[in-house]
C-alpha cells in the first residue's frame, strides 16, 4: 500500500461527504486506502461514512470509536485525540496523508504530485502545500493560508515559530517515530507536534500550489479558541517538545517562546489588561534576551505615550522617503 489517507471526523454531517469524495476523485498510479476515524458523532456523520464504506469496501475502512471512550476524552477536553491515534495506528501505507472531515481537496493530482516528490527526495520527511481558507457563512473573504513568500524548503526549526503545514495538505513518511508520548494526549493541538516529530528525520517540502480548502467555522476545535488560549497551548507544546528532543534545539525553542510571549503581550494590551501585558513582556524578555528589547520598548511606548510613538513613526517614515545623496 502506497498511501493511507487518514480522515478524522466528528459531527461533520454537512462536510464529510465532500471530504471523502475529494479523495476518491484522486488520479493516481498507485494503491491507496482511506482510513476514517469516526468519533461517535451525535449527527448523521457515522451513517454517512458507513454508507461510503459499503459502496467502496475495497478502499475505505471506517473505525468506529466506542461511545464511552469518546465521552471520556471529551470530558478531559482532549476530544478526538484517541480517535486520531487509533486511526493513525491503523494506517498501512508507506505514506500518510491527513485530511480533517470538514476540509476537502481541490486538485485531482494532489496525491500523485506529493508522492512523486517524496519518492524522488529521500532526505525529505514531509510534503505540504498551500490551502484556501473559507469561512462559513462568508463572514470573511476567502484567502490563502500561507504567505506568498513562504519558503519551499523548511526544517524542524521553522516549525517552532509557526505551523505552516495546513492539515489538509500534509503527506509524510509513516513510521518515523515510535509511540506518541503521553503529553501528546493532553494537548489541544493535534497535528503540529506530529509534524515536529516527523521533521526530526528530514526536511519539509512546500509547494505554493493551492490544492485544498481549509474551513473555518464556529465548531472547529482549534479555530474556536481565543487568541490567548491558543498561544498558551502552543507554549505548553514547546515545553514538551523541548524535553522530547532532549533539548537539542533549546536555543531555537527559547527564541520561539519569546515570540509567542510577545504576541500574548500585544493581545493583552489590546484588550486593556495592562497587568497581564506586563507579565507577558517580562517573559518575552526572559526568553528572548537583549535582542528583543526593541520590540518591548515599541509596545510600551505605543501604549503609554501614543503621541510620542506616532511622532517617532512619522519622523522615521519621512526620513525613509528622503532621496539618498550621491
């Protein structure tokens, strides 16, 4: 088996059929399977995926999560983790492609392109690409998830600062890491630490092609979090990752934590919480060192002396507009 397409789903009645169809439409010259982890949905998701499995029994396997296990995980606020791990362990392919049940692929050659890339680049562990972000009810305009200047070759160190791998775009070599550590189950983040574990063993190849759609809707587990809680969860993940990697990347992780604390300070000041903002700025300095002081001074000046800040910015902009003397 060349590829296992891993789809995890919970209460995706409105989306799951489109997700599965987008996989079935793939034009490839290799065998692949679709492994669906169904987390005991309360809507018609289980019925829909079971119907697909009956019609495509040679290609689709549905793993039905036990009701007691699902309720226990959701009570611990880690809903979906056991479902994901169980489905991942069931994958038999040389490569694993990820797709959440509320997203879908848009290019019928997506899998072929990524498998060809990994087959011809043995030093790469992951292949990924850009995705289109679509908001339910058109509350915001659609846009590409990754920036136009995204690097095409990245490493594990890049992943400490941002998860630039849309879940619906990831294809990676199966079996690069052993059993998942216990701390993985306690995080509300799912695929990001998986990418870090895989990236220990090879580079990451990124394509600017948009070959999938990432949906944002109120019931999305990650997108529904507040900006502050999401960043605190990232910091928690980085602490675990630092230990997991035996502190091999301690300096890079400290730099990443400094950046995340700076973002938390901006959020807190923006919400009017001066005390918490100062706390995050102190942590930003603690992890970032002296090179981060310019950022700290900028945010403090902007909050405490906005007129001075605007005047200095205006002076700087005026100076940059002046022609250079020959």
